[in-house]
C-alpha cells in the first residue's frame, strides 16, 4: 500500500499554522476521523473486491465501479476512473489488488486536483467572502466557523448578516459573532440585504478589516428572486471593494448526496461560485460526493464541516482526504 500521510510523525518544529504548507498532524487526523463512516463502508467494499483480485480484468473493474457508485462518487466520475484504470492496466499492467488500490488513490486525487484553484488575492483589504446556499445546509453556522478560523490565523474579521429573510438568521449569526469575539453589521429582519452589505463593506474599509464574511439569504419568494438578489449583492461588493467578492462559497450538506447537486448548479450559474464548503461530512457514509462536486460542478471543495464546535471546520486537502478514505 502507498505510504500514508497518517503514519508519519511530525515534530513540533515541523508544524505550523493551519492553512500553510506544513500543516499540523492533527489536521490530517481530524480529516481521517471526519470520513470514518465513508472509509469503513468504502474500504470494506474495496477490500472485498481487491482480496479476490489476482489480475485486473473486466469483472474486477465492474465490481470496483459499483463500489464507487455506492459511495456517491457519481456515474460519470466512476466511469472515467474505471476507464483510466483500464488503460493503465493495458499499458503498464496491474498485477495485484494492492497495485490497483494504489492506482485508484492516484486517480481519486487527480480528480480533485484537476479543479483546485488559488484564491484571488485582494489588492487591498478587505477580502470579501460571500456565503451562499439553500437554507438548512449550515450556511450561517459555516460563516461563524470561518470567522473563528480566520481569527485563529491572526486576521481581523467582520461578519455581515445579509440573510434578512429567514427568521432568527440575524440572531443566529450574532451568537457566532459573540463566540468569535468579532464585530457584525446587521439590519432589521426583512430589510434590504444589499444595504446591509453596503454598510459592511464601508465599515470594513474604514476599519482596515482583513476579512469580511457575508451570510446571504437561502430562500426568497421564488428562486428567480433569490438569484437576482445574489447578483445584486455581488455587484454591490464589486463596486465598493476592488475584485470583490474574492470568494463565493457555496455551502452544501454532504448528507444530501447527489440530490444536492441540482440545487448547487443553480447557485453556481447565478452567483459565480468559486468553491464549496461541505458540511456534515462526518455524518455520511457517502463522502464520495466530494469527487462528484469536482467533476459535475467543476468546483473545488475549500472547507469541510466536521462537527458542531467552533473549530470544527477544516481546510480541504486532497491528499489527506484520499488517504483518509482509502486505507
């Protein structure tokens, strides 16, 4: 089996802050814990296929494809992976189940790396991050956790409560602001979200704030109204802050699997989404949705939610994810 990141000991001198190239070993351990349900079902199924594989043939590849589909990787992604493994087998030979597993890990990682991108660096502060997605995915909670994440990096943060249409959304974000000890800009329930964003952008500029995180509405009277409102907010941010929004993060619930992809497509088209925050990854046995997002939406997963605590949000790492998922 290929060398696992999780077997490597990292000394204190080798660790540094989360988000840099040298990440704490704890981050990899937490990713491994987050995908435990997926790994248990996925690896057990793969193991049953590979244990009987003495040479790679169409039967073993068909069984492996079924395992991929069961993990919610998606039919088009599964077919691509299997075809690539088939071609590798023809050209370089795969003589055992262990070799097939190593090559599978390489294929899974290549799918994720193909859509990886660098966040746009703001010319000047603040960096504006818009959080979008349907209600119930954990959007407001993710905004609060991201605030905590950036504060831990030593960056100043301002929260903007622009989800003015959902009952208690403003109050919920206020709780997170208090927990993170960061300021928040708000308006009254039912108020104009773009007006709240305008005030937040002006305040962030005046204060020299590093990061402005904007919680947006997840539902209006119609989907068309929602998308128009998000576009209006995007244009407001763009007018007030150069290059804004620098990130537009779509919050998706991992437990909804393939059902959440159609909703995601609507947002990616209207809101110019740059990345995904995948919540409740620890609550599903079908973590392969990460790969379906990459191929079907063409977007990278930027962060994953792995629990209810303030620190339970992790920057996504393809190598850590694949090594966690396939043992």
